[in-house]
């Protein structure tokens, strides 16, 4: 059974990213599309046989409000590295692969999250993550989303996101919940 798609029409010209190669494209006003998923603050659109990712900030282009993304609480119960690490992991669960309706943590794409104190009482976060395929052109977009969301946390002063391919990702890295969601 195919998931429901919501038909929309662009109300203004808007820049999107083509999936899976990540190249930018411009959709003119009046372009018919279908929303295939709206998760993590962005929209995946089906346009003339091509998947495209629309940033949540451009939601008005399809007549939608800017999505409110469920972010981690602003203050951890433990203000040390462990508490901030917990919040970072919660925040990572708001980042989605634009082709798959499962967050990057449940997909098993995040290999490591290191949180180290800085001199100004904030933290430096280093994330090691992978992609479902080495040639995935959406890697930069997903890494940018991770950076933006983690840097929005007041406790975080710096972030490095490293895309790695060792070990290579496979379906065995997915959580049981992700497997159930995808019917695997």
C-alpha cells in the first residue's frame, strides 16, 4: 500500500534540492507537486517523477506554515557533557533522510557523538555519521541540517560533522522501530 500523498501547487518560485543527488533546482510558481513526507522541518515533494526536498523555511511556497520542529529541551538536567550529549542525541532524532520516513538515529546513520567542554562553558560537539549509500548526494544537506539544529542549542558553541563510510552502512544498523516503520 502506497502512503498517501498530498497534492500541492507552488504559490511562488522556490529553490529545492533534487533527491538523491542534492543538486539545486528552481520550481516556478504554479508547479504541481505531491508531498510524500513532511518530517524534521522539511518537505519531500514528488514533482514530475523526481523527488525534491523543500526547506521548512520555504513552506509558504506550497501553502503550508513553517513547521515547528520538536527540538530537545533548552536545558539539560545534567549540565555536563553527558547531559548535553543526551540533548544532542534527542536533537539528531529530528533529522530525517529525505527519502526515508525514519530519523537518522533510528536508521543507524550516526556512529558517534563526542561532547567536549570549551573555555566559555559551552561545548564542542563532534558527530561521525554515514549515509545509506556512499554516492548519496543528500549527504551535505543532511550534515548541514545536523549542524544547524545542534548549533541552535544554547549549550553548543562549535560543531564538526564528519561523513564517514567505515564501517559501511547496511540495514542491520537500523533500530527495530525503523525496521517496523519500513515494513522490513
